[in-house]
């Protein structure tokens, strides 16, 4: 999703949602987020779980030194000790090795994900240990560039909906989905707008 499409999709949402229409002149449009498809992005997702962005960057920099080609087969050639010394926890080492094995043995066909519908792609990704629905949805949004994804269990999105729509409480996952259901088929752009609103809206 390039900037032009992102703007067009958000304009479509603003035309049918008065809250977005009112907020858009205040916070403006977000920037697109595009990540490459494949092993590197999946690995960085594992690395970034439950740690700060800066800590994740540091670990990824060390992994780039160990894996200059960023191939799943190359990771399997590394020892657990090497991965731990790069900064991965024991659990994340297991996840990374499991991911690499799944790609090497074909149980996760990364290239085939692009030809699957959203539900099938999410099921394929979440079959890999360490990847929940949120991680799969983020991959679909930023790597596969799917246009109608909304990670409803994302805390920042829930808070953004609460603020945007003046709700008394933060909505549940189900309530969040219902609140922006009418944004289809532009919910990926809507999600980017909500993250942007969360960071930039006056309180």
C-alpha cells in the first residue's frame, strides 16, 4: 500500500465515519508501512515479541552478522549457544529454529501465502509455534499488503478507538471489530490511521 492508496482508502473511511472525518485535519495521514515478504520478516517478528523496539534492533543487528544471507537454512546451521549469545531468549531460540525448519521442510510455504485468501494465510502462519493471530495479521498487512486487515486485539488500536469515538471504556476485541466494521474493505488503512491517531492525537 503506497502513500496514494493509503490516502485514498482513508478518505473513503472519512466519507462514511464522522469521527475519522473530524480527526483527519488534526492528525493528518499516516505513512505507509511496507516490510519484505519471507524469513527475515518472520524472524524479526519473533525477535520483537515483548521487548522494546531498540532492544529488538540490537538483536537483529547481531543476527545479521551471524546470518548475512538471512536464509532459514543458515539459521539451522547455527548452534543454540550462538543464538542465545545474539540476545534471543531460550523460548525465542525455539521459535526461530521451528520457523526455520518449517520453511526448509515446506510446512510453511512463504511464497504460497501470497496466493491464499486472508483466512488461509493466517491459518498457515499461526500453525507455526510462536505466531499468534496478531503476528499473522501484521504480516498480511505490511508484507502481503492486504487491504482489509484489522488486528482487533492490538491494545493501541483499542485505545485509539476509545479516544476517537469518545467511548467510556476501552472496547474489547469483539467491540473493536464491531466499531469499525463499516470501514471494510479499507480496514488496513484504517488500522494505520488509528495507530497514527494513538500517537498523535491531543488528549
